[in-house]
């Protein structure tokens, strides 16, 4: 009988290696401690032994039973720690919902703008955010002391060697330097100006630039393209008007306004009682710009436009404060 106990102990120690979950654990518990186990039958047959043997075998059998119990308890505890639960898992319960991310409203607006211009033949082009004075100003016909620079206070880097671009217009130059006409590009991207943040200003914001150059481009083409854009973006009923303006790199230049989407043009606080909302700047490419990129201004003409993405998004989605886009407030962002 003592041999029998030794055998049970050895078999038990060998088989605990196979425990990998609560199911195999329970199987072993039944096998070694259950009613039909070798240990139980040893304990049952104690009565057939003589006094001395009974005491000895009984003691050993009980010690073995306690050892087995303790060992199984320990394994159960370890398994529980691994799975985080001591109870078995109900695999039929529904899972935890995964919350899906969304596009940021600015990204979404950029995509909407690009989706309108792409079918019109405009290809997306990008350029660096760290620019030189040459690409950001000089090549765009802003001479060093020109007052038009005042409107675009820049962040200078390395003592003025570089700056954070104040507009996406330098992409025009970079593309024209590398390609021969015809050119038709749309260039979304981030810009920086040294402005103090308030409801309508942010030192970091986004623009989308557009440029078309060919042998036969006229102001009417600009009007046609922009009216298509505005109607698709804001609705067919929206009116558009061009107001003469100034940009160094376009001539003539215009500021484009749309009839107020809040009051329909009657005049309200959003449109400053004018009935109109300015949405972008535009014009015909200045001959001086063509000269910088070695395009013949007698042969080629072109139009360019630029818009602030935040401005478009604020108007389209009725957002009253530009700062909301950058505060990572999920309650705000989830609405788009
Ligand atoms: N880059 C100009 C700005 O930021 C906008 C513009 C782009 C105007 C292209 C005309 C043509 O003010």
C-alpha cells in the first residue's frame, strides 16, 4: 500500500505538467481526489489492515491528499492570475464595443475640398512647412520691404535663414520650377503666422492653394472653377461675388465672398450685417511670378486662389471659435 501511495504521488507530479486551464485542472482533481481515485480506494481499504499498518498508511495517505489539494489550489490560483479571473469565462457574452476613430473636422474639410477639385483636373501637390524667404515671399513678388509682408508676420528660424511658411503659395513656385505648363494643382497644408489666438485667429492654421497655368487661361475660368467649388461646398443657392483686392503675386486680384449662409444675405451678426462672407483670395498669376520660374508671361496665363480651411469648416459646420479645432475636446470632435 505504501508503494501504491508512492506510485500515485509520482503519477500526480508527472501529470500536473499537463494542466493548462481550469478544465484540465478539474479533470486531474477528479482523477486524483475523486471517489474513484487510487487515493480514495487506499483510504477505503484501511480497515483491512492491521493496527500498525493502518496508522502508518493512513497518515501517509492523508499527507498525500493534503499535498495534492494544496498543489492543485496553488495551480488554480496561478491560472486565475494569468486570465485575471478565477471563474471560468462565459464566451457567449457580447464583447466590449470598440470605439472607432473619426477624421478630424479639418482633415475632413480638406478631403471635401480636394474631392471637389480632383474631378476638375487638379492634382494634389505638397511642399515643406519650413520655407525660405525666397519661396514664401520673394518669388511670389513680395520685395523685401513690401508692406504686404506686414499681414503675414512669420516665425523665423535660425536667425532668419528659414521661416515657417505663412501661406501655401510657395508650393506654386516649387511646382512651376519643376514642371512645364500646363499646370493644375491643389495644395492643402498647414501654415503659421505670428497671430495671437482668439475666436478667429490661430498661429497655426491650414490653407488650400490652387493654381492653373496654360496658354489660354482667363479670369472666366477662375470664376467658373470657383463657382463650381462654392456650389458643391455650400449649396446651389449660394451666391458668389468678387471684390477687387490686392495680392503681390496676382493681378488682377480679388477677394471672393459668398452670400451669408446663416441669414441668406439679409444681414446678421455672422456676416457683420453685410449679407456677405469672405471665403478666399484669388487672381490671375502676376507676370513677375512667371519670370521667376522661367515661364514666358507672353505665352502663358494662369489663375491662383487660396483659402483658409478653418474658415471654410467654421462656415460650413457653424463653428464659432477656431480654437475649438485644436483643443482635443472629444465632445466637440465627435460631432463631425
Ligand atoms: N496666399 C494668400 C493669403 O494667404 C491667398 C491667395 C492665394 C490669394 C492665391 C491669391 C491667390 O492671403
